[in-house]
C-alpha cells in the first residue's frame, strides 16, 4: 500500500495494457490519461495535481505545450517524478527537472533486443541488397540479377557508437552470429566493460576509419547533437554502411546524403529522423541504397509489454521509497527526497 495516495498522469499513447493493470492493482495509486488535443490551460487542474507523469519518449508523439520543461514545471509543486516510456527522453528537459527537484527515469534496456534485431535486419538487407531487388522486381526493372550481387557479414568489422544496453546487445549478436570484429566508442564505458563483449574501445576517428559498418546507439543530448557530419562521414571507409536506430539529430542528414550520392558510402539504414516522420520528398528517401523505417526499431509487441511493465514497477518502487534503477538525473535525488518527505507530511496533515 502506498500512503499517502499518489496520482499518475499519462501523456501519450498507451504503451501496453499491463501498465494500466499494474498501476491500478497497487493500492494508493490512481491513473489519469491526458488528452493531448487539449490546451495546457484546459488540462492545468489535472496536471498540477500530478505526483508523477508518464510520458512518451518520441518528440513527434507529444505536442510542444505538453513536453516537460520550465514552463510546464512552474506550477507543478507536487510533481515528484517524470517517467519516459522508452529509453529516450527527448520530451523531457532533464536539467529543468533537476532544478525543480523532480527526478527523471526511463526504461533503458526494455527494447534492446528489438533495436538490436532491427539493426541486424538493416545490415543484412543492405549487404544482400534485399530492399533494392524487392523494389526492382515490383517495378519490373530488375534486368541482370548479377548486377545486384551483395556481400556477407561474416568476419566484417562493425563500429558501435554508444555502448549501452542496445549497443552492447548489437555487439553480442554480431559476435555470435557472424564472428564480426567489433569496435566501440563510448566515453562513459570502460575499456574492460567493452572488452567483456569482445569489442575494442577506440576514439571516434579511429572507429570511423576502420569500420565496414558504423551503427549509432547513443542518446541525443548536448554532447551528441550533430556529432556525425561531413568530416565524420569523410573519415569512414570507402564503401562502408551507416546505420542509425538512435535518435534523429545526431547525424547530419544533408551530409549523409552527400556521402551516399557521391558513392563514398555504400548505403544507410535509417530508423530515426530530424523530423519524424520525414517528408515524402526527403532527399535520402530518393536513394535506392537507403533503407528507411519510421522510428519503429524498438516497437514490437514484446518490447512494448516489457517497457510498460518496467515503467509501472519502477513508479511503484519510487513511491514505496526505493531509489530507481534507471535514474537519468541522479544529482536531483537529494532534493527529490526532501520534496518527497515534505509532500508526504503535507498529505498526512490534510488527512
């Protein structure tokens, strides 16, 4: 039982019914859904009464006025925690939350298998030229099938940028399935931790110059925004492939188009975009050696169920006094504890 009672407000699409069932089965928690089509003024009464907000991770799913930032937080005196439905937290200003004493959590790792499988699917489709031949056959322009000769993945080199839960799972699959050579760049993961997955830790420049595939798995933040541009694509090997299932904005789309259309890079698999979904006339979508998906790498039935269960259980744990496993802003924890205790005392006095 959670005492005093706490209100959780949900902004976004339902992840999976298990979230609702788990929250509603916990005595002391109530769940309300926020109608994204209404203005903040219309929703204000519900929002300011919230002790926790569960919010979708993708920017395209949440209107600007309901993204969690300074203006949103200014009246939310009882808000204690904001929880992103996935690994990304693009819809949350974590710095503003820290300043307000609000902790931010995500569900990192819940969709790692789905993202890793999607990455491998793109790599296979690009090297075997499956998407190209599919389109050519449907459009009756196949011609000589030998002209579509591809390559094997076996024994080739993949460079993984961002060696967290998703990146490390990609490494495990590449190593086990195709005996690939693995390189990694992640300033926050030790040489030893990377080596435990059979990969070598390199600088970004070294990785780019040695990899047959470069795959992005890092978060979008001030450090990574625009990290891969003209200079980085130029440093990649002639004929290499670029894959991103991370976040739009980490790589420069115009620079990638130039690298692909010039023939320097052999192809790209893109699940994330600066604007989601990308416009139909986006230059990258005009290239036959680009495989595109609409930010669905981590969207599977299994992953959605897992993320929903993780999110619900983490929120319940927080309100039972537990420090969450997937805390984005640990520097906010001391201030959060003060606010948590104060809110509990206020509620007890009201009771």
